[in-house]
C-alpha cells in the first residue's frame, strides 16, 4: 500500500514538473527588408558662380588649362588665361574664340576649370548658357576626375553635360565616357534645341550612386545607371570630379567639316554655374 502511494506521488510530481517546463510561444518570424535609399538634392547651391563682377572670372573659383598642341584630338586653338578670351560683363561670362596667331596656333580661346574648393562627389550640376555660332566651333560644359584613380582617360571617367559642334547647329549632346564606353562607343543622347545659339538654356546633370541623369531645360534626355558590380570599367563615377567650360576650335569632331574663318570672333556665354549637394533619405 505504501509502495503504490509512493508511485502515485511520483506520477503526480512528474506531471507537475512537465507542466512547469512548457515552452513560451514565439511570434512568427518576419524577415527584415531594407528600405531603398532615395536621393534628392539641396535647394540652395553649395557652390555657385553667378558672374556678377565685371572683369576676369573669380580666381578663387576658376583656374585655366593653358596651351595648344591639339589637346588629344587635334584642336586648333591656344587656350589662354586672360580676359582676352574669358571675361564677365553685366552678369554674363563670355568665352570668346578669336582668329589670331598665338603659341604656334591660329586661334585663341579659353578652357576654364573649377578649383579644388569645388570638388564634386555626387550632386546636381546646373549651367545656364547660350552656345556659339559657326562651323568649326565645339563648345562644351563637362566634368573630369580630380585624381585619375582608375587610370588615364577614359578609365577614370568623363561626363559631358553639353556638347555641340557648329556644323550641326542646335543638336546638343549629353554623354559619358568610361573604360567600356568611350569615343564613338560612348553613351550619348541628343536633343535638338532650335534656339541653342540664340537663347540661354539650362544644361543639368543629376549624379547619384545609382546613376547619372541629364536634363535640358528640366526635360530628361539621358540616363546612365550604375550596374552595381563594383567594377570601375563600367562605373568609375564614385570619385570627386570638377567642372570645365571651354570653346574649342576644330578637332577630330568639331573640325571634321572644316572651320569657317568668317565667324570670328564667336563666343559661348554663361549666365551661371551652380552645384547642389546630394541628400540621402
């Protein structure tokens, strides 16, 4: 009788112990999803030149590439660093190409380069400009890397926000160059702007880690996306760049149909250059 009671006690104790060890019920597993990054741009320019002071461009904002020799594509001008070819009057920068002998070349012009204080790594670059008239002209608003981290051109990239050749007036081109896409194989979009030579228009690049987009007068004309492979051959645009403004004469493209000497002097005019920083949301 005592033995059976002891067994009964063990059975009851065992049941109570098992009840006390019941596991807590866990909530269902919910995978965590990463919210995609959204890139926008400041509404106040972090760096700008409104060209409000007459005379030479601000030396704190601009330097110059100086010289001749063709600049890698048989251009015919000699670039100077004087008001003879780059000057400001009444809020407008004028880059003037002239027919004159200088430095062994038969034409003079200017190629302005934004200084190191304007290092750009992502952001919105906006330039309001009126383009020159005449066969043989080759104006450009463009960007090059500060340090050629991935090697010489085109490996480290180039962004052409605006290019036009005078023999094909009003057809304006936005392009990028890299190790995969360069020269005649560059990624390019073209828009006909009937008043490119007679009125000011806004040429813009929106540059983010996702890609580069080009806009003319706020109309999207160009898209180049980062393939996210981490390969600089297809995306070298993750390093600081700077802005260039120049008016070339002749060259492999601009001079492919010759130069009309009756057009000189001819000029590209710029109302402003503005850079807005990128915001990551």
